[in-house]
C-alpha cells in the first residue's frame, strides 16, 4: 500500500475535511500558491477540482526510470495500479493539463479540454510523450514527475481494496 495511506479509499480533497482534518490540511498546503485551484470548476463532471481524485494513466515506472537517469537518488515509492474497469465512465474524464495565468486564476475545466474515458482514450494516454521523457531526463528539471502528463479525473472517492501496488 502506498506510503502514508490510511484505509482503503482514495478520497478527493473536499471529502478529506470531514474524514481527517490533519490530512486535509496537509494536502491543502499544495495549493497555498494557487488558492483558487481547489474551487476550479470541472464542467464535464459537474464538480470542482477538489471533488476529484487525480490518477495517472502512464506507468510510473516509465516516468521514474527516465527521471533517475539524471537523479539517481530519487527515492522509491509505492503506487496503486487501479483496474480501469472499476472507474465509472460517467464520473471520469481524461484531462490534458493546461498552463494558466496565476494572476487571473484557473479557468474552468471544459468539455473541450477533456476526452471521454473509454478503453481507447485511456490506452492512447498510457504512454509518456517524448516531451515528457525529455523533460525528465534534463538535469536542470525540478518539476514534478506528472506535471505534463494527462490526468484521469474521477469525481468522488475510489475504493482501492482490490488494487495492486508497484514500487518505482
């Protein structure tokens, strides 16, 4: 089970406030420089950013392996491998992260920026792009692993009881 995981459910940020206020506060700190982001509308799912669980369709081993070519001491972490069949298509979209101006705040996530969650769209998003791999193998890169990888947004919690884990 991934580090620091308590229980068997991945909860959206908005739900954590009622479940575990310390964990909620810890995750909310990620947005201290972008305070409007948790309330960003995700129009295709009729919810906000904070009401979604974010998943990555790319095998983290692919990303970590590339990053370790220039950062060999990158610590190993555990990751969930979630069967896509467990995600409800009507509560899930693929979203290509877009840069936005912090001065104006994050625009709503629109249907135009998302793809339906289907086996075909998921398969197409499951390989890191050459640009991502190039970024990860740049020694001056200090950006997070997943910064330019397509996101799988799922409205609401995800039960990971049956999920496998891998270490990368």
